[in-house]
């Protein structure tokens, strides 16, 4: 399970414009979308289990945190990792496939120094649990995500419920946080675009330090689009460092005094400009994505924490996948014999879609969903409970809250009594 980089998928995506989404969605305003079957046209050929694996794209930031001796510098690297983990969402307007109950996904990347396993542990509500660990024993990174989707007329909002925990083992440190909200605009009409917003608080449970990151909503003229701004404070609330940038581009850190002084001089400059910007007329057709694409203005004296990798040349025809995402569904030589039969890579509807066979993908998706419903009815009839295989419900020792924790054993490759879900 190597890590060679694919630069394209077997087939380009087809146009979504032929499907009338309105006919499906007008029934669901304000409802939760997990109950609605969406046509495959809105999907991308990955399962949600593969999508959350994309948190690991910038694992080098965790490795950097492990190597640093200063806990505030470690927090900066962890904060950069938390932002980088959602960066692959940029322009990713396709919806990942809902995992089937019992579906799993594994990924080992020798070159990035980690391996990961995930399992769909619940269907209603849909919960995906994952556990990643360093190949040299430096860290574990785990969590369970329960994405709540709501439809608001023109947009779909996803609230990624669930806490993420990163343990830096050598430093005896644990960090926890939750991801920002994500919103896809113009799902009925106009060009789809994505923003992420909300406050992300990263807590270092060993030192009491906290990093508060504010993912800004785009605002009236789009000045704030993609911006992230925050600070690291100690347990007595003293600010030690400001972190700023864009989740689509890069993150920087600088000391608070320098940052404030810079902001002041910027504001003075702004006030000299004439305030003659016309208010935009209310537009009922589409929430157009603001055109403001200026990059981050860097405060002198800042340190670069992270910069996004450029995407492959024809990413736009490939669901806007990153290089990392391109390779997630690949079955490399010898893998078939090794991975669990429940792995997403064996899922026929995703495979058919990736190969450009939309009709087959649609039929297979329906077949798998029917099969899952039938299995659920059968269990109900026999009064059987579904039992998860690799994760068990337990208490997160740092937050005290209930979550799904990896019970181990997946990589022993003993896949007896695995449910037949495909």
C-alpha cells in the first residue's frame, strides 16, 4: 500500500446541469438531508470514509509538531494541521457517498508515516469513526464524525458534529477540537461554491493552552471569504500568538503586538479611501461567489505555518480532487488479498461512477441501499443488534464525552465473520 500519486481518475466527471435538483429538494427545506435519497449526479466517486481520510493529507504538520520542543510552537503546528485538514473541501461541491453500515476504509502511507482505519459504526444517525496512528509510534489521531446536513433553500449547510483528538505520545499531550461548519451555495441555480465558518477551539489538555480560530463567513463584499483568524492563549487567557490566513491558501503566525499595530495602520489607510462602495442589490437568483480573490496580506515578521499544495492540472474535470484524493480509491497490486472485504474500494457503485458508468453506478447504489434495508429488517425480525467490528463506544479520557474508540486488531488481517455488505 504504497503512496504513488495518481494525477487523474479513470474518467472525467459528466455535467451536473442536466438534473433538476429543485424537484428533489423543494420537499426538504429545513429538513435533515440524511433521510433523503439524492440522485447520484450530485455525488463524487468517494465514500465519506475516504473523504475524512483527507484530514491526513498534510500529516507532515503532525510530524513537525512531534519534533518541536516548545509546546506553543507545537500548538501552532497543530492549529495549521486543523486548518489544513479542511482545505481539501475547497471547491469540492460533489457529495461523498453515504457509507453503508459496517463499511470500512484503510490507508497506509509509508512516505507520510501513518496508517488509518475507519468504520461506519451507525446508520441512523450516520456516524463514521476513524483512527490514525504514526508508523513510528509518535502520535494517534482519532474521532467520530456525524455530519448534520440542513437545506436552506439556496444552500446546504453541514455541521460536522464530533470531536477530533490528536495525541502527541512523546510529549504526553492531547489536543481536541471540532471542525467548522461548511456550506455549499447555489445548489439550485448559479455556480456552486463553498464557504466554511464558525469558531474552532483547539485545547491542549496538558498545558491548558487554547487556540481559538475564527473561520469567517464571507461577508457583504466577500472581503472575508476563506479567512481564518485566531490566537493562542494560555490558561490565564494571556494571548501569546496570532494565527491568520485562509483555509484555501496558507496560515501564518505572528506576535500579537505586531499584528495589532499592522491592523491599525491598515485601518487608517482604509479610512482615507472614499466610502463610495455601492451596496449590492438583493439578488434572488443566486448567491454569487464574491470575486475578491486577493491573497493573504502578510504582516511583516510573520512565520509561515502551512501552504496548500497545488492541485493537479485537470482537477476541475475530476471533481476538484487533490492529488491525495485522486489515489484514495485505487486498488494497487496485492491489495485485494489484504484489505477487508468491507473496504470502500470494493464498493461497486463508487467504482462504476469513477469509471464513468453513471447508469450502472445508479443501479448499484440502489441495489446496495435495498440490501442494507433488507438486512436491517431481518435483524429487527430476529431482535438482533448490529455490532460494530473495529470500534466500540467509550469515554474520551480528555473531554469526558462519549465517542467511538478503536478497539484494535484491524491490521492483524483476520477478517472472519465480516458482514457481506456489497
